[in-house]
C-alpha cells in the first residue's frame, strides 16, 4: 500500500486513479518560474544603462586631471556624483512604479540618462559634475523600476534572486562599460566615450519596448503607504546593507594600496576579481537566500565578507590575496539579496516598488558614508587599517540589523 493510499484510507481492493502529473507549464507557474525572454529583456535594459555608467567611470581618473586640469577631489566627486542624486530618485522611482507601472518609469529613467550624458562633451568641470548628477537621477529611476519588474516576473518565491539580479546587471555593466571604453580609445577619445554613454540607455529602452514584457502595468489600486511605514520595512535590512557596502567602498578605495603596501602583486586585480566573483555568485547562487532563508545566509555571508577584507588588508601572498578578494566578493554577493528578501518580506506586493527603491537608497548610503569613513581610518592607520575597520563594520551587520528589528518589535508591542 502506498503512502498516498494510507493517508486517504482507501481499501486495498479499491482501484485508485493515478495522480495527475502537472504539465510542464503548470509546474513552472507553481514554482514561480517565468519564460526567460521577458525577464532577460528587463535585465538586459538595466545592464545597458549600467554599462553607460561604467563607460564614463573608466576614463574619469585620467580625463578629469589631464583634460580639465582638476585634482583628486574632483575625480572623486565626478565618480560619486551619480549616487548623490540616485539616493533621492530611487525611492521616488519605486513609488512611481507602484502607481504607474514599471514600464514608463524605466523608460523615463533611460531618457533622463540619455539627456544628461551629452553635457559631458563640454570641457568644463562644473558641467561634467552636472552631467553626472543628471545621469545618476535617471539611473535611480531606471533601477527602481527594473527591480520591481524583475520581482513581478520572478514571482514570490524568487525575491532574493530577483533583487540579486539587479546587482548582477550593475556589476556586469560596470565590467563591460570599461572594456568598451578601452576599445573606443579610453580618455584619449573622451568624446566617443561620452557619445556611447548617450546611446546605451536608449538601446536599453528600445530592448524593453521591443520585448514588451508582461507585468509592466500599475499595481492593483491600493492605499499608498506612508513613508514612515516603508522606512520601517527597510530600516533593519537597510542599515545592514549600509554596513555591508562600507566594506565594498573601502576595498574599492584602498584595497590596491593595502595590497601594494604588504608586498603582494595583486593590486590591479581587486576590481576585476571582485566583479567577476560577484557575477558568478549571483548567477549560480542567486536563489540561495530564498531556499536557505535570508537570516541564515547573512550569518555566513557577512563573516565571510569580513574575513575577506581582513585577508586583503593583512596577507602578503598574491594567491592568498586573490582568494581573499574572492571570499569578500562571494560574501557581498549573497548578503545583498538576503537583505533585500528581508525588506520585501514585510511589504505588501502593491508597495514592492517603493520598498525596493528605498532599500537600494541604503546601498548608496553605504558607498557615500563608506568612502569617508575608510578615508579617516586610512589617514590614522594606513590603507590596511581602513580595510580592518571596514571588516569590523561588515561583521556587525547581522547583529545590528537584528537589534534594530527587536527594538522595532518592542516599540510595536508597547504601543
């Protein structure tokens, strides 16, 4: 007697009909899977927009001093300017995507990026900064809309993977963009690079318009959640994301200097190894937070990222330093989607755009605060001290986020 027959208490002499096996399409729908084409179209549009950012980032360290006669501070300002406006447009874009659907918001973001990019052709530092601020505003709108669209297409049981794929598009674009910039001639052909950064967001918009993925319509009418409520959904994972991203900002800013200071020969590999491992980890392991639970993933990924930072800061063997960069990147790659899954778990689906937008604003906060904090630590204790400080902050992410969650629940109980 089979287990199914036992639980239904059918007599042994009764002939039971075999259980109907779900058809492949029904099985996909039950597991929350979607056809690859629509999902890839949205992901591809985000990738092209981020490649436009990567194009320009590649030439700024040479173009700003050589072409505009400005110093290191100006280089840092031009590199980081997009985050200054994106931190505001991400939440706005998320709310707009909830109300109007992700399609018009994504297209608006791509158009704003395109309109802001050509100003960089003017050889003026203030104009270049203004161009970067405008591009960042468009990127914030685009990213929030793309995140909501991927969440809808991916389904409820793939939220962590979908959030992770937004970062996959980011890192993929920031790898492909510099390669294209080098192929165009680098800083010596700055006009060609700036023009290419104008075209790529339009190509992303065209990809979405050609594919017309489903679920780009507005959400069902629902009362708009107050900002305080959305902030409550994202506070715990957002603070964790800020701490995790401080590690990213530190290794990008001072990783090469720390490696060179310790005598290892991998200083030029920091960015490419980090980006490559993140891309592979998000591609192959993006669903781990959904399957294993995001809190469990954080308890492994954050200590791993912290250990990787310590390795980059203290090791003098080139192979071990490369391995440490890989461990750091793998930890970062899993921590971000795990934190995103926690943020979305408390929000109704009609508010997912606002929640994702505000969540990724914490990402920008980590980069924005992480650079100065690492700079102070480097001034006091050298570049390796900056990475050790960042490692402590990253390791604090799970307990700090948990303490905030406990305090919030305690306030709710007291109310």
